[in-house]
């Protein structure tokens, strides 16, 4: 039983390590890319994708604004998390260095564009989302994390079922051994009694 528990512990540790490694790989999709390439996506108020453009993190936002202006898109200004950013600075200067960044067109009065120092002074907007699920993550990330959780639960349940089956099988074997052991003892007693009785009869005859 102790060896079985050890094997179960090692198996569960392996599952946890694999799950953590996969989760880290999924999460790394939203972190800074080594090549410095950023996929910039533009959405409207209905979260409809309007435009996707790739930039280097050392390129200025003004180039992105120029590309949007050339498209047949109606808007008054472009916002990032509710703020208008100045096009005179690069993505990196604003801290926008993830693989995927999302902007939104707005139909409202646009305020004075923020500089990197002003934007960073505001701080990261708080999110009401739970854990790592928020609006900035791509739908593919939701699916991957959900599949990861399902696979982990299935593997854990399978291990528990295997342990229960092995314990049941071992218990049945123990019961069977006890039953045969008792039968052997009864057979030995009967045989011994017959031998003693036969010896007494032979002794009486002699």
C-alpha cells in the first residue's frame, strides 16, 4: 500500500508539472516577443475586428494611425484601454510590447493625447475579470486553458479510478487467500484426526 501511494504521488506530481508547463506556454503568448513584433488589432464598440497590422515595438503609433486613416473606417479617435495615446512615441515607450495589443475606434470627443509618462502615471486600469480571464486575451487562449483544465481533471480522475481498482483487486486477493488458508487448515485438521483415529484402531487391533 505504501508503494502504491508513492507511485500515485509521483504520477500526480508529473501531471501537475506537465499542466503547469502547458499553462506557462499558453500564458507566454501574451508576453513580450523576442523578435519585437506586435500584432495590433483594431476593434469597434461591438468588438468587431476592423483591422490587423503588424508593427515592430520600436515603431511609432503615428504610423498605425496613418494606416487606419487610409482605411474606410468612420471614427473620431483611436483609444487604448479608454485612453488616447500620442502618435509621436513608439509602442515600446508606452509599454505596449506584448504579442497582441488591442485598440478601439471611438465616436466621442477626443481629449489631448497622452505621453508615455502621463499614461504610465495613470496606472494599469483595473479589471473586474476573474483570474487570468479578461477582455485582452484572445478566444484561442480561453479554449486552450479550458482544454488544459479538462485534460488535467480527466487524468486525475483516471488515476483515482486506477488506484481504487487496484485496491479492490488487492482486497479481493487477500480475502481469497484467507479463505483458502482456512480451507487448508480445516483439511489438515481432518487429515490429522483421521490419522490419529486410524492409529488408535491399529493399536487396538494389535
